[in-house]
């Protein structure tokens, strides 16, 4: 199966799903728009609430477990106007919680949705550390900081340098400028897809569930769920078939190399077995060349050899020589012979000759060197 058409089909299906979902995300500021860029959808699943429709403040809490912190927040917000509480990350001995007090009249007039996400939360998530932004759209202006705080512009707080000083920022650092709804739309789309699960949970619609089930947006929700399921199954099938085709093509392309590798591996194993057999054979053989070298040394000193024995790793050499100590000294000076010693006292015999019995061991280092040389 060709991967090109598969990717094209995959892109079309995923694009269709994204476009359908974006039509059910309503951005409610001074005018309603869906994130698809069209006018507001009648049955939104998510509402992005403009900054002019809520008040924001921040409070620090001790380093409690998430479950205990949520219990504390529920108790504090009981009986209060609709408020979203978004806990921040743990810093030192505590964590900051951002509160967004929503305009009740505004959200009660909006269609019922599953989530309400503050606009500044989405835009602030894209700011780099130690940066801030000057946001202006639909005749409304506010300032936004990387830690999630925001400040509507007005009066003395319309000047950037004063706003920066009030927020503890460098007044000489210019803010990013977000101008117009058309520029904010793609930023909101990108941030919405990267929103963590904990933020989605904190942004549940805070209005009490007073609406009847018959008025809930079941139709668009069911259609969206069905479309998502169909798209998931179709994309999974296309992905698996594409992956299988790619793997088969890769195996076919590598088949000659795999066969060569298997043959080379088999030959390598055969050579290793032959090498091990030769090493074992060599390690068990006596180096007769060294034995005859010892005999040659004795003969050079006009000795006659009567007996040559090898027992327990030592060589015994018996015979007669004009000077037995000279034979001993010569053998002891050569590196291939170790622990040279007389086995019995030297005795004088007829003709001024000496009867001797020497023994020595063959040097392992010399044997190993010869093996490597061969």
C-alpha cells in the first residue's frame, strides 16, 4: 500500500474532525465567534470567555495534597458567585491558586457548555518566562503576564511602563503585541489543544445543573462523539495498514543483506569453533623444540646425555660433562627454562668428567609468545 495516499487520507480525516470540533468551541468576548472563524455555534461544548467578563486574582496556599487543596477551595467558594480556581505548580512551601470570578449574568445568558475557559489562561500559556503581552481586540485592551496574571488597561494603567513596574517587570522590556481577533484566533486554537487535563478539570462549568436533560445539547454532542469514533477507527485502520506496508517494504529491501549477514554469521561461528579446537590442542601439547634446545646446550658443553624425562611439568636431564656447573649456568641463563636445579650431587667419574642430574621447567611466557607468533 502506498504511504502517500494514506497520509493524504489521514490528513483529510483529521482536518475534518478538527474543523467540526472547532465549530463547537465558542469564543465569547464583545462578539461571538467559534474557533473555526465562523459566527458563534448554537450548541458549544467549550466556551472561551473574554477577559472583560471576569475578574481575576491570585492567592497563595500551603503545600497541601491536591485532594486536600480542592476540599479547601470548595469550602471557600461555597455560596460565592461562579468562580473557577486553577491551582498552579508547587513552588517551595506552597502554591499559587488563580481565581476567575465570572460575570453571572453573562454566563447564564450563554448556551450551556461543558467547560468555560478564561481567555487569559490560553493566551498566557504561550508566553515565555519573564515576558508579557499587550492584548487589544474588539475595542478592549488588557495586559497579560507569563505567570497567568492579567490587568485591564485603563487610567494610569494604560501606560506600559507603569504596568510593568506594578507587575515587577523591567519597564524597558517591550511587551509582545496581540492585535485584533484574527491574530488571536490561531493562538487560541494552539493553546486549546495543549491544555493539560488538570486545567480542563478546573474549568468545568461552575453553574449549578438546573437545566433539564431535554434542553441539553445531546444532538451535537452525539454527532461529535460518533464522528470522533468513526474518525478514530478509520485513522487507526489506515495507520496500521500503512505501517504494515512500510515494514514489509523495508524487510523486502533488506532481505539480501539479511541473507548475507546470516551466511557471514554462520562462517564466523565455524571459524570460532576451529580456533577453539586448535587452542585446546595446542594447550595440551608438549613443546619438544624446547626440550631438544636444552639437550643442544648440554652437548655444546661436550656433555653426553644418558636420560631425558618429563614428569609433572618438569624436565629431568641426566648425563656426563667435563664441567656440570657450566651446563647448569647456561640453562639457568636462558629465559625459556625456569627453576633450574641439580637433582643430585655432582660426582666425578673416570676421565676427569662429572656425572650430573639437572631438572627445570619450561617457561609459559615463551610458549605463549611462540603461539601468538604462529
